[in-house]
C-alpha cells in the first residue's frame, strides 16, 4: 500500500518537474540585488566580478580597436586606440579595489548584468570615468552624468583631449 502511494506521488512530482523545468532558464533568472568583489576589467565599461559579467549602467566607452586622435608633444596629430586607453583607465581606477554593483535589474544583450557600480560602496565608477573623459553618458546616464561630462570637455581630458567618434556611431559604421 505504501509503495503504491509513494510511486504515485513520485510520478506526480516527476511530471510536475517535467512541466516546470523547461520554463526556467539562466536568461530568465532574477537579477541579484548586488554583486561585489575585486573586478577583472574586460573593456572600458565592462568587468567580471565573482564570475559574473557586469556592464556599467548610464555610460558608454570606446571599444578596443577604436581609433581616436590627439596631439603628441611635437604638436602632430596621432591616432591611438582609445578603447584600450578607456579600459586602462577603468583598470587603473579599480585595481586592488573592492567594487560593489547594485540595482542589477536588467540583463544585457550579451548576457551581462547592467548596473551602477561603486568603489568602496560610495564612489560611482561610471561618473568617475565620465569625469576623467574616458566614457560618455548614455541612456539614463545622460542627465545623471551631464555635469561630469561638461567638466571633462572643458578640461579637455581623456577623449576630449583630441578628436573621436562616439562609441555608438563608431559601432554603427562598422556594421
């Protein structure tokens, strides 16, 4: 009697699991409220923390291989890889630092989490990259980082030290 009841119950559980498991996928998993740790920089706007890829919300930065121009010490216009420079700026800023990313409610198109990240839990990394001139405000960051962008442009730092295409225009022309 007990064996038959157990078998029927097990069959019901297996059937229910068979119906619900296909509905679950990693892409539909709920975003964590925060991820923190020491980052490994992937590019000027993206890094990996604790095995998760995170893109900074509200900014865009040049991709590796994107050419920009600036003057060298002799006054000649020279091309440089501004995507590499942007990644270096993010790497220098976060080296040996504890980074905390919050509000990871949106999943990016390439499987990365998108959120605001902070050094020591207080200093907005996106804002600092914009202020240093290595990133531009994008999306909801346009209003949030407008003052930082204006300051970088006035000071002619980072990308503003020369000529550049916006990262989104550069990507569109490559397609």
